[in-house]
C-alpha cells in the first residue's frame, strides 16, 4: 500500500520503515528497501541514498512529522541528521511478513555458509554441507534472528553445535605464522603450546618463528603473547588438518 508524503502528496513505494521509541513517543523514518542493512554494514554511507524522505516522522503512513519540541526532549537535539543516524543505528526495521521471511532466509543462508566454511567433521576431516548443518540446528531449535549480523549468529551456532555434538563437529584450524624475539624463551614456549607446525630461527639467531595450525579459540591468547615483542600473521582462516 503506497504511503503519502504530506508535501505535495508524493507517493512513496517500496518503503522500509525504521522505528525508534523514546519517552513513550514513536519516531519513524522512510527508507529504501535493503538500504538500511547496507548502511548498518557500512556499505552505504550517504543518507540521501538511504532515505526516501529526509525527515523524521511520528507516523510515516499518515505523513505526521515530528515537532522540534519532541525531538529536543527525546534526543537532546533538533538536528535532523543526528537523529536520523541514531534511528538508523538503533531503530527496529518494520517489515511485512513476506519481507521478514525473505530477510530471515537471507541471514540463515549466509550463516550456514559461514558455519560450513569454518567447521569440519573431526572423523572424516571433511566439511558439512549447509543443508546438514541446517537440519542439526533445526533439531537444536536454533533459529536466526533479524537484529544480529549473520557472522555473529554463525559463531553462536558453532558454539551450540560443538557443545551438543548432535553431529560430530569441530572448528577447522587456522594457519598462522608467529614470530618472536629469540631472547624471550618463556613466551616462545607458551606459543609452541598453541601452534602445531615448523620452527625456524633467523640466520643471526635474533628472531624465532613458527608456521602452523592453531585452534581458532587460541587466537586471542596468541595475539596477547605476540604483544611481548612479536607478531602473528593469519595465512588461512580455515584449514583442514589431515594428520
């Protein structure tokens, strides 16, 4: 159903509403479909490409614009751009049931693809197809939601899958290269506890390095250790350990 803009009664079609409630008042902006997610991901930064109307409303469908008193009271400013950016960042996207299902399907497919790339069957050393991961998550009653990025939901799903072991599954290894000053033997020993690979020492015996595979869970600890005079380089985000 088209929505009328009060100024000149311009008809807005394919509208995606973003709504934010403050002080028991409702504020809305009218955006182009799909542009809100692009803005939130940082793909689109130009407000003019996101907004159908550069205006804050209390009710877009009726064409009711927000007055300055309400804006000042609820946002502490009357600057339209600042308020619009806050609504875009924190507001709830209003979708029809069809749009909601399409968006859920899109997030779900992206999430399953990420899980399939990051995990393997520890027995066969092979990746699971997204369809099998989907079946397992359905049995575990894990469902994607709209207000979280697919990558974050994929990591949450991986934790559930690896904890429950409904199917034999583990994170694929990361391939990294760590380097450290050779005069840090204690730190080197700690690094060797996490990295499974080949050691090297520079010709002048000043730099120790190791290239190998790690459990992704260990990555943050390795970064912390490398702050003590070394560095870590990610060579591959997901490697199947064939040993």
